C-alpha cells in the first residue's frame, strides 16, 4: 500500500506513472496492482491526472492560436514582456549590465504578427522625382505623425528608426532604397558604390501577413508596395564595437511555411553578433541591419525607451489592433 504521507503533487506526472508502472496516463488498471490503494488516494490520483490532461490541452491550444507569446516567451527566459497588444509584443532584456564607460545597457525586442498588426513606413517631406530626397525630423516628431494616422481600429504602439542615409545633407538621400505606400522614392544612392554584395532589402505587404528579407534587387521594388533597403547583419559597421544598434528579422513562428512575423531589435549598447544572437533566439530565419549609432531610437506607447535627438528621414511605425481580445 502507498505510504499514508505520500503526496502526488510532489511528483511530475511522467515520473509518477513510471515509478508505479501505470500502463498509460489516462487508463490506469487499478485492480491489476498488487498493492492496493485506498479509495481516497485513488480519487486524488485521478483528479491529478485529469488536471494534467486539461493543462496539456490548453498548452496545445495556446501554441496553435498564439504562437508569438507562447513560442517566443518559451525560447527567451532572459526577457520580460512589457507590452501586450493584439499582434504586437515588446520584450525587455532582464540581463542589465554596465559597460566600462558606465553606460546602462538597454535591449528591447518588438515582435509583430503582420496578419494582425500593421507596419508603416513614415518619411519626412519628399522632394524631387527620381532619386528623391527626404527632409529629416527627430523620432518624436515621427511619433506625432504616426498618432495622426490612428484609426478606430488601429493605433500606433511602437516605433523605431529605419533606413540608412547621409548625415551631411538635409534633405537627404536614402542609401539603399526606399518604397512606401506603393510609391518608389529611390533605389538608393549607394547602390553599386558601397557594400557590394552585402545590401539587403526588407519587403512586406501590409495586412497580408507576408514579410521578406532578401538580397537587394530592383525587381523586388516592383513586387512589393513597401521596401526598405538594409545591410547584411555582418556588414562592417564597426562589427565588434558596442554601439547603438537597430536590426530586424522575419520569422515563421506558427510553422505554416509563411514568414509572417517581423522582429525588431533595438539596443543602445551592442555588437552586431549580439543583435544576431537575440534575433536567432526569437527564431528569425533571415536578418538585416538597419541604420544604427546615433540614429537608433525606440518609442513604445509614446515613451522613448531608447532616446535619440538625431534628425532622420525615415521611421518604421507599428500599429496594433484596437478593441480586440489580447492574444
């Protein structure tokens, strides 16, 4: 007979069943046991097994219907979720440390399910037709522009800086190309001149759940309404130095064969390999580098989590669904 002080709650279900040689978890042949157990103990064990079946079913349901929160959080225990909107999650690193210069490291990851949430390219005033130039503004001004685009069903919840540009000119050109709202702004003034073989393009279709990062080609601008030129994640942008960084990746978190999730990485103090590792932890299959250094900035719900006062020509806004049940 089981010892009277035996408590099944102290055992995992698998360990319990293996220890007492039950033939399955949900079909226990009590009469075949040589050692009988009391009716009260039988009820406790049955209730415990029933509870585990319910818990397992809920986990399976959550993974199927909420791949971002379940899969991502399971993979990155060193991050905590600080924003939870329909289709959007923002995570903050718990591994806070100080550099030799006593700069407190800040590290955030924004995960967007593009089947629900929306990504929007925002620019300053555009002048010219071919190889247009764009007026610069600071990220907080871009945030005000994004707020003006809120609708009854969608609101801006996050924003990062975007494309590479010249810091010497205002208006400025875009280094590696930009297309917004199905309007080509430029193929990029640096194409064929800088970083040969290392230029990438982030392309997406709003509301359709399709996002890609691939090698830069002009043909890509014809196939997508939104394109942002970027760089290979290991292109030499002071690779081993700890600097402000903005990276992005795309991922298929629900494993259906379509890369529907966009993952934005923002840090005030990171090497390129640090950004790559974090995005790999978030299951990104392809990764690209956006502008960084003094351009790096992140705003969440109007609050600058990584501040920058550098005027920039382009920002990426993230809009979540309003009045919808959270994932």
